[in-house]
């Protein structure tokens, strides 16, 4: 089963983004350049056939541009998460109203469970859930229970080095995984065809399959070539200002699968 997408939801960057969480050591983001890059990101999603709903910036939450973390969108339901980062918890406010335009079924992750959807990777009707500093066991278990109620499944993957699961691994459909670092030899992922991201290009492990095209961050030529050799059409997107906040291609949107 190959998922496809019709709609994406993004949130404009706030000027406050310069105060976002980061471990990257790449300097302070340039807000003006971030706005330009965000607009190009939206254009790339549209090139892949998506209708993009653009939410206004939320100045109360510096990391709110990374909207992927606050909801999981499945074909059957949306799940509003409970971010593990204290400064991000309020980012879920208003998401129920936004998602109600697309979903009849909206579920919630609740305390003491925490979950950020950057830790959730959809593979058909199965969802891999990274156990990270942001997503705990209770959050993962709650999500697995929700998925089961809708005829889907989930399983937990403990993380060692990365912020979120999809920081280090991306599903490119066709039974293919783009893998880096701790995921290259992970037993759970051995059943997939694996495209290995070299250590010096680890940021590119967060690439994004959308309706047959793979969005790849600009500046990672070996990874780009490996994805093209595997038969995919590639579209590069420059995300330098979001990388400074540990953010990648998937973090900047919710994609609604059908
Ligand atoms: N700056 C993105 C995050 O740490 O969640």
C-alpha cells in the first residue's frame, strides 16, 4: 500500500523563531531568509500536487513553525499530540479547530504521555514511534491504542542520538527507507530496502516523499544522487535557517494522507 497526499498544513514562521530550541550550534537564524525559504517550501509542496493551508504565525511559541510535531494525520483520524518540550506544549492550542475542517475523528495524547509527531513514521498502516527525550513510553502506548481502534498498528523504537525518529530515518514508500547513523543496522528496519545517508550528510536523512517526488534538503549531493539512483524524482529545498533550529523538511508541515 502506497499512501498519497492531497493537502498540507503549514504555519508561518514567527519572528520569535530565533529563540527556538536548538542543539545545532549553527548560529542564529536569519528571519527574513527563513520567510523566503518557507515560501519556497510551500511552493515545493504545491509542485507535488498538494493544496497548502497556511496558518498564521504564532508569536507565543518560537518553535511553532515546526507544525509536524503537534499532530499526527492518518487516513482515519488525526491525533493531537502532547509535546514533550515544555516550551512547545501550548502549540497544540487551536489545532482541533484547524483539523476539524478535514477530520471527523480527532484523538488526543494526554499526560503523563508525551509525544511529538516528528517521532512518528508512517509505513502504510503501521506507525513506528521513536522513544526520545520528547516522546515517552506512555505517549507511544496511547498512540498505539488509538491506532488499533482505527484498524492500524504501531510499535516503539528506542532512540539513542537523534532528536526525533525522523531526524534520522525517512520512509520513501516502495518498501524503501532512507537511513542514517543508529538506524542503518537496526533490526526493525532490516526488512526494508535501505538507502544509506553518509555521516557527513546526516541532515539529509530527513527527506520527504510526497506523491512520487522526494524533497531533499539542498547541499547534500551524495544523498541526492543515491535517491535518484534508486529511481526517484528529487526536488531540492534550501532549509538552512530551519536547520539552525534542528528542524528539517518533514517538521515544517502536516501532510494529510488519503
Ligand atoms: N527546534 C525544534 C525543536 O527542538 O523541537
